[in-house]
């Protein structure tokens, strides 16, 4: 959302002529003959203020080095201009492929850890919640004109997209649940967290906003550009945005666990090197819980963004030739461009259905989502080489029966687990003990623990606990009136082992 220019300066120094290049972003003010309301909303966007604030803070702290962004050169004569180093001079270019592989993801995550820890180091100098342009969101908000128009366009277009699939269109409940979930997300997630540490999040990590340096076609480093959607949120926001917008569902199933751990290792090292105790700021179990809480927001972002990103480059070039079309894409009748293409293009419609399905799953069961099942199956079979086919939660007495079906070695296999949904503080003691066991599953006495209590496959605060289904291995409840001395003796023996 701006005009991009290149400035080339020819300078003479010590009788030597050389050239210096800069990249310039200029704020655009619309005056075209389109809806006055849309023009007003576009011109009042927070996007430029966010990016200018970011570089202003960076400039005030030049003693604290940060490598993952372009250098900024202040130009007080015209504040509508952002003058940055031209990263192409140092061989940074857009990613060679719109979908990232493992190496690209690791390069980005390593640099994200630098960006995030940088802002944590500045917390002693700034109270970032005092900056309204940082706290309020540009896009996902009903608190400013631009956000209202963007959200209305997003919700209306998504509803019409749902109607493109006959089985979804027949379900009158889906659209209501969709709007309720979006409102819950905006109210509880798209604002600084009171529970987890907040950092500078880039907020728009699709492949065009990440420049890579390559050696022999392998990425060696990257730089982040375009901070117009800067957010002050927990670091998980950027991690999930990166993975959900730039990788496939199959890739995430296979590598997301590895990449989440890789990011945390980099984050941990950088915080420790700066003199901050990572275990006090963001311990690993808080990090895991934060990942679970942010999935609904991330999947809603995917629903909105992928409607555009999954189309062909030719379609985008042909459709959005005029500025008026670009403004409508953001703020107006977005559906007039994408819904006809969704109905016409079968490949596009099938790809977008997968994105919609992931969000719809959350509407019907927030206690357990697809990514939770990845963790559960990985712990069950000690492998990521399978295809998740389905999962469902079935009522079963005081607990729920969780059934996960996978394709493993060309064979359909189902696993049944007990799942306890957490609703109050009484459950948190149980969560606590299982979290300890999950985080220390290499203890030498783990075999003894597994003999006295069901194995835990998943345990996250305020969500659910997923346990081994003991009934499948022959265990059952007995009436206390029918207990015999031998059974009581066995119970006491197990308690002794547990203690």
C-alpha cells in the first residue's frame, strides 16, 4: 500500500566516482473517483504510521544492533517518505519459490528470533502499550475506519465463498458460528496479551515480504521488509503466520513440531546471550500453550489471505490493473473479484476448501484441533510419516472418546483415546502433573509412572487432556462394594510406587 521508488546517487569522494542506491517507500493519498467512504478509510490507515514508528524506535536505539531489517535513513524534510537501504545491492532477493521448504523456514525463524528478542530488550526503555498506532490493528479491527471496511469485506466474502460449496451452504449454522468466532478472536487475541510476553511481530510474513540471500541456490540469510502490519503480540503470531501462509498442510504435519522447537531454541539462545532469563520471560510450557491459543486467529488469517494467494499470478495481474480495483480488494466489494473465479476454477476451489475446512473444524471443537492431533499421533507412533484422515470426539460417560484415523504404510488405522475437556480450576492440578510428565518423558523412572497412571498424549492448560484408553487394554471400573483384599493390596502397591 504505497509507491515504491529507487534512488541512485552518484557521489565523488577522494577523486573517485561511485554510486549509492536507496529504496524509497512513499505514502499514497487517494483522490480517485471511487467511493468517498473507501477513500477516507484508505487515507486514514494506520499502516504508514506503524512502519514509521517501527523505524523511529530502531533509530533511537542504534547502539543495539539488529541485522534482520533494512537500514533506515531518516528524512525529516518529508515524513511521507521512508528511505531504506537497497537490499538488492547485497544480493537479497524475493524467495525463489512461493512455498517454503525446511531450509527457508529455518532461516526465517532464526531471524524472527532476533527481531522478537530485540523488542524484549527494549522493554526497560519503552512502555509499548502507550503507542496507539502499535496497539490497534490495521486490518483485523473494528476500531478504525480501515479495519471496519477490511473486516466487513473479509466476512462478507468468506460467507459467499462458503456458499460455493453445496454441503456447506446447506448448513445454516456455519455462518453464524463463523461470525461468532471472528468476534471472539478480535476481542481476545488480536491485542497485546496479558498472559504471554508481547514482542514486535512483523504481522505479514508472506513470501513477498521476505528477501533471501542465496549461495549455490541454497538460502543462507534473509531480511524482513514492509512493516505496515506491525503488531505487538506474542511471538507465536509470526511463527504461525509464516507456516500457514507459505507452506502446505502436508509440510506442516511433517515439520511443524521440529520448526516450533527450532524457533524456541534460537529464541532461548538469543535471550540468554542478552542477559535475560528465558525461563522467566517465556518458559517452554507457556510457549506450547500460546501456540494452541493462537491457532484460531492464524487459521482465520489463512481464510482471508489464501482466497487471494491461491489464485494464479495471471489472474491477479489481469484483475487488479487500476488503483480503484486494489482499494476494492482491501476495503470494498472483494467478493466481486474472487467468487466468480472460485465458481469457475475447480483447482482453486478445491485448494481453498482445505483452508476453509481447517477453520470450520475450530468452530465445532475448540478443545482439540488438527495440530493437537499431530502431536498426539506423533507421541503414539513416534513418527510424522502418515496422513491424518479424520478425527472426531464422541461422548462417552464422564469423558469423551477421541478417535483419530490416519493412513499409515498404505493402511487405514484408527486410535481411540480418552479426552477430558477442561472447564475450571479443579482440572489444573491434573494438567500440571501431566505437563511435568510430558516435559520430562526421558526420566529413568518413566516406566514406573506409566505402570501406575494412564499415559498422557496431550496436556494444555484451559483446553483438554488426552489420555491412553485403558478400557482397550482390559482395565475397567469396579463397584467399591465389590473390592476384595487382593485388589486393595494392588492399589496400595501402585500408590507406593507413585510416591
